[in-house]
């Protein structure tokens, strides 16, 4: 993956500062993070959690669970905490969580206890026993409704996967709908599993189009681990998320991560290749320069050094909790992603 130079970082920070100072805008951030197997240590007969038990393959006892919570909480506490978003993201979509309890434990950690986070979560029928969920700062985002939507896959009717989470609420005084995803994996190969992700993309598009049809003035943010890159058919054609903001048509969607992918950046590495599976996509009415209403400003992959392997064959890759049968006491096999939204301060 290409390195971001110090001069580029300084330039981005200076541009952000100048923008905020000149326009007196309020900046809000929205993030997504695959927490990589955040399981508790309790055996749940309805969950495929056998590997993550004290006598399981990972010897998943209370110490490892506590370390995992602490590590994930530390990473989350560092997301988008510059002077423009001192309280961190308004919303954080998450995936690969076993249940609501692990999120309850997460927000009670020392690193996050001083944040005003609440939780949205529903159980899914996923074979691995993992769900999606959402953390939100009650001082920044107000939840109105939340539903969990089942994904039915005609090309693979026996696939049990994650539900899609649709949360509607208010951010910066505006109606915003957030769809949190963890699309089916590439198990069996990319080509053989492609139809499952295309089905997931079709459901996300249907949900987004439906809420916009009901309320055209509201805005949509689609996020998640999509298990595809921005230029794959599921994202680019079925979901219809375009690469450039100037190409977004009314009723369309802009993929805030595509240009980062095109430049060689990624959120996870596999066999020497970077993929950008973790994406945040916004509706057309979040694109533009009219700062009297909430608009997309910039995006980033949060790939700080503390989240990376520091040496060895996988140097620079995300530092996982386990790798090749070894306990690394790391974070996740994915980097988080963040977008920033701006609006003239009231």
C-alpha cells in the first residue's frame, strides 16, 4: 500500500483548518470498523462460537477477551479526534460482533466510558454467529427508528448471512438514514460467491431508494465490510456507487472510497494484495458545495502505525488478534474507514 507523505498530511490538515476557519462550519464524522471476531467467552448454543471459548481452538478466556475489548476501544477512541471532531465520530458502524453484550462491554471500557455512546443491534442468522451493529454518540446523533432486514439470496438459498441494519435519525438537525452491512464473504472463490454479494448490493440499493422515495430531503449513508472492492460489479453496477462526485446523478450514490482504492490504498491485505472492502457510500444529496446543508467533505482510511504489524512477512498489514495459530494481541484484520461531513454552524 502506498505511504502518505508527511507533506501530504500537513497539506490535508491545513486545508481542513482553513476550510473550517473561513466558512465557520461544523464538522461531523461517520466511521465503520470490522472488529474481527469480537466474541465473548460464554457458550451460546445458538451461536457458532466454539472456537472462541476457554477450551476452544483460540483458548478464548477472560484475559484475551479483556485485551480484545481494550484494544478495540483504544482504536475507536482515536478515530476522528482532531480539533474539528473532538468527541470522535457521531456514528460508528461495526461488524463481526457476537451479540449486543460485547458492545455493552466495549463502551464500558476505560477508553470509551467518557463518551456518550449508545448501541443499535439485532441478532442475525449468520452461520458464524456474527452480526452488524452501530455505536452512536447521543450528543451528536439522535436515533428515531431502527430495523434489521433479512437478506434472501436466490442463487444460494441455503446461505445464512448477516442482516442489514437500517437506522434512521438526526445528525446536525437533518434526517439521515444509515445502512450497516457485512456482505457475504468470498468463501469458495470470488467468482463462485459473487452472486451473494450482488444480492446484498441489490438489497442495500432497495433500502436506500425506499427511504429516499419516502422522504427525498433525507440523506443516506451506506457503510460496511462489503467483501468486494469499489470497482467490483456489486458496488459499481448493482449498488450503482460512482467513483467521482461530479458523476453522481440525482437519486444516485457516490463511493467515497473508490478514489483511494484507485490510488492503491486498502483496508486489508491478502497474499501481497490490498483490498478496500470497507467502504462508505453516500447519497447524491450529500455531495456538493452548498454548506447550508450537510455535505460530504473528505474520507480516510484510518491506518495508523499502532494498528499495523511492525515486522515480518506481513509488515504494514493490519495487526490481527490471531494469525497462523499465534496470539498476537492485536486489533483487527481490517483498518477502520471514516468520512467527514460539513455544515455551516448555526
